[in-house]
């Protein structure tokens, strides 16, 4: 099995000074930094996913292109300076992106998914039609959303379709 770590939407707008701060964002970032370090030690490729609002639909509440809020968090870029960055405009990271091409070039067979927001971009990528060819695990300790209860509901909802793993075990 050739793993890849997908880190979804760790962007400035989701942190306290951003346009849409999430519950537990700082702690989640710390856990993702540790997961990236473990992935790098295990020679698991890291792919950073960045959501940019579709400007054809008008100004969005957050992630507008050219704003600092849409930028990937600087600590994420420091943790994974060599990571491939995939930009998306939909919750599903495969839709209208080069993610599939990137995964195929790496020979990926297993996806370890983490990021923000659990109930939206994380789960939509994990249950994507395009993800069905992979063994998919969500790193439950490396995800967050607007509240703890919504995070837990989203994880429970996908638990019948994939593995929910702790980063320590999945990246060992």
C-alpha cells in the first residue's frame, strides 16, 4: 500500500483572526503538524488542499482569492514546504482539480485524510466517487469544524464507509 496524506483547507480564515473561525482550530493545527512530521519520517507524500471561492458566484463569506484569509496557514507551509498544493472550488477535492493525476503519479493506493471542515470538505473528499478506488481513512484527531458536536456527528455519519483512525496509528 502506498499512502498519501491529504491535508484539507488549513487556511487563515478558519483561525481566530479569520472570517470564519472554527472550534479547536489551533489544537487541530498542532496535531496536523505532528502528523505531517510523522508522514515525512515514513516517506508518505503530503498533499495540501486549498479552497478558493469561485468568484463567478460573487463574493463569498471567506476564502476569496487574493485575500490573506484564503492563504494556507503559514505553519502548515513551514511544516510541509515541499508538499504539492492542489487548489479547489468544491467541497470534494477531486472535482475539477488535478488531485487524481497527482495521486496516480505517486502510485497512491491509500488516502489518509485530515483537515477542516469535518462535515464538508473532509467527508466529501473521503466519500467522493473518485476516492472509491483507494483505501480511505479519516484521521479523526486531525479534523475540526464549527463545533465539537458537528465534528462528531460527521465522523459517525461516514464511519460505516471508511476507517476512522488516530494519526498515531495510521502514520506508524
